């Protein structure tokens, strides 16, 4: 069992099988309560929900049998591995379709079980921001430390940085000015080497955010000399000692990235409201957003975390049906429909599959600004055609 990554979410989002149903199961597991019965009761209930999902889907006998086999396998899995979980588990199973994946997920992912012909990924998409790869570099005039990970897990990585800057002592024979220049050269070389190491790391495993820790003027000179790709990802710096603990560095990094993400959300809300009000490159309201998703025209989707609305989507082609339609079949392919008490997670999961940026608004102030427009909006990839005038 591994920690989930953005790549896993993308693979799951793209996975589909036309014949065999796929079980998606999310289970919150509080490690400290692992011995009490809450968690096994939750599991039992979730597996029971699969039973009714199976009936609703109108499956063939062979498909039903496949689901039963997977449920048995899931029971066995939890029985044998019950002690190995962290905060939560996400499990995707369809043995006939060759799918069996189990991941550690953050606690916030919650509990859900479902059956579909593709993994149900709304809950993962909701937390994927926590898995944006990031890099933090502590820098001084003669040393550096590099950390990598994401907001959930964070560690120092060992890198080789040879050549110390010469000490400020015992350099007889050099004039003061010449000695200062010599140090500056060494510092520059040191910055250059650290920059190269960062760039190599970036090429191996691209990160979304770069944070730098150190004295302000050192950070400024260091960042100025970085490769443009790295500078683009630089989101802020903090003052710290080279001896800081990993925990301190992780906390500062989190603070900087969360502040940056908050500014980004504000920027998106400004943009979607400006563009939607000028009826140009954005739409607001669930109906219009669903239309934009149907047309694969969503560049970024903004949604109030608390918005919920019923809707339906197609089990065959996956298309979310226009809000308010009543037909019994998919309006695009004629396939069977599935009703959802809350269609919003399907909407953002679909936008995610289309590579849209997802922006979840949790702050009351930001939610308040979108609230008059139904709490949901989208920035478009291309301009809608002007309505025909008759
Ligand atoms: Zn369809």
C-alpha cells in the first residue's frame, strides 16, 4: 500500500472498462481507534451499499458475480491488513478488469463506496492539491539543504555539495578587497552549484512550488541566479537558520504555499466574476458550468465547497446530463443514466479528467462572492459563440 500521488489520481481518472464494474471504496481509519468497532462497522455498511448499487445498475449475472468476488477479496484484505493503515484508505477493485489498487489517503477523504465502470475519483480530486510536489531549499553563503515532498509528507534529501567557501580567517597575503572578491566568487559558484542540483531534481521529478529559506539578501541573490523554470515556481521565502529542524522547515513551507494558494483562489474569483459579467471567457451557475464541461471547454473550475445539487450522468459514456433534463436515457449516447443526490463531485471530477484546474473555495469571504451565482463558475478555454440574433 502506497501514498496516493497526483499521477495515481490521473491514472485512475483515465481508467475505464466497458464490461466490468469497478468498486471504489473510501474508508476513514483513525489509527488510534483501530481496535474499536467503528471502523469495521463503517466498512460493513459501505460494502452493504455496494449491494444496493449493484441492484440499481441492472447488471448481468456474470457482472454481479464479479462484484461479489471483489467484495469478498476486499473483506479478506481488511481482515489481513487491518493494522497497516494510516488515516484513510482508498481502494479500487475490479479483478476481471485487472484493477486492484490500495492507497493511503488523508483523513479528510472520508467514507464512500460506489460502483461504476470507472473509478469514482471526486474525493481524490478534492485533495489532490495536497500532493502537489514541492521543493524547499535552505541557502546560506556557504551551505545548502534541500527538502522535497508535498504538504502531506516532507523530507530532507541528501545532496552532494562539495567545496566550502574559504573561511574569513587566516588568509594572510591577500589584500582585503581581493579577498572579498575571492569570497564573492566562491559564493557565486556555490549558488550556481546549488541551482544546478535543484534543476537536476526538477528534471527528474518536476515540482510545482519552490520555497527558499535563508537571510533575505542571500535568498534574493540566489533566486536571481536560478534557471527561469525554477524562478517561475518560486512562491516565497522565509528567514531561518541552517540548523532548523525538518518540522520547522515543513511548517514554514506550508505557510508560504497556503498563502500563495489563497491569493490564487482570490485571483480566480476576480477573474471568473469579471469575465462572466462581461459574458466573455467565463460562465457561472451549475447549468452553464455543466454545458461548458460537456463541450470540454473548462480551463479552471471554481466551486464553493458546500454547494450541492442533484443531477444525473451516463453510465456508458460518462457524460453529465444537462441540469433539468428529464429523459430516461443519455442525451448524447442513449446509455443508461445514474442519478446522484449531489452531482457536483461528478462535475469537478469530469473537469479534472479534461485537465482543468480545480479551485475549491472554503473561505467564507470567497464563497460569499460566488454565492449569488450558484457557488460555481468556470473559466473557459475558448470564447462561446455569440447567441444568434433573429
Ligand atoms: Zn452517454
